[in-house]
């Protein structure tokens, strides 16, 4: 299996590093395209993979091609590579809002398309991805994409109509979580804790809480109730969050992200 990356920015490098580091692929089976000579030198030195400066070279060589450029460049890239998309080529899009129908139209032909939505925790091999394939992608090909991505992320197969929801609840949500961690740390600093220590306490609390949700299979409300002792400190904090509309604000934020993804 030959794997290609068109574009290799932060997300592309996180995915590539995860695949190589987990042994899902070897360096000799990867080809990447980048724009500049400096980036070419950096990728070759750091990852020991083949690097081209033309996107079309990636499509000529690779069986699975990750389109790891920003969404605004998708139309240009698809027009450039369309002549080299073969019957067996599997295109993997990581762009929000770009549907199977849109990609097919811009590629100018019926082809195998997988949509995947990674998130930035992929950089530390704790990502979460929603994945779906169009009607031309076989079950074994979809499984192969999931396996490649398991080197840096958990994966779940979803229906295409849920991909915008995946963007809102997973793809974009690390930003919301980082804001929450920052806010908790600011409050700890106000209380007298050194800032770096405050970030450690806040971040570890979020990490451990998320792990409890995933590993106990208890409802988040049950886990919240376990922390809230009668007449205690935690229930006072919970009351303030409820008064300030935390739940509604989070739901409104996720919905705004979802609406934007659907309109792209």
C-alpha cells in the first residue's frame, strides 16, 4: 500500500507522524507533496519520506491520497490532479463541509472518496475522527483508512450527514476545551497559584474527567453527582455555572459551528 499526502502542514504532519510512529506504514511507502524547497527539506529530514513539489506526482504513485490542504484550496487541487485519479485511487478528504457530491463534481469524475474529520489532539496521538466512504469505497478500503488513522486517533464510522456534527463536537471542540482550561487556570492564578502549575492542575483535571467518561460508561450527570457532596464546595460552583448558562452557551457554540460547517 502506497500512501500519499497532498499538503503537509500541522495536521498533515500529525497524521503522518502517527502512522509512521505506530508502524502502520513505512517511510518507503509514503510520498508527500509540498510547495516550498524549505518545507521539502524539512519533511525529508524529519520523516525520511519521498517528497515531491507537484501534487500530481502523489496521485500517480499513491493508492490512498490524503488531501491535507486547507478547504479553500480543494477546488484548485482537485482540478490539478483529476487527470491522474485512477480507478483504484482512494481520495481522503479532511475538509469540513466538502461533501461527496462536491468533491466528485470538482474532480470531474466518479471516484473513491473517504471523508474524515481529525482534530488537533492527533498531535499527541489522542485524536478522534469520524470517517465515512462513498458508494465506490469498499468495506476493506474503509477499514484500511481506519487502520491507518488508528496510529494517531480513535475512529468511528458515521453516516455522511453526520460529518458536520463531527466537525462541531470533535473537530473544532479542542478550542472550546482549551478556553475552559485557560479560564480555570486564570481563576487558580487569582487564588494565588503560579500560572504553570495552574495549567497543569486544570489540564490534568480535564484529562482525567474525560477518561472517566470513556472508561466507566457512566452518564456524565452521574459522574458529576459523585463529586457534588451535600452542602459542599463543588455544588456551589455548579450552581454558578447553571446560573451563568454554561450548558446553553456550549450548546449554542456547537450549533454555530455546525451551521457554519453545513454552509461551507
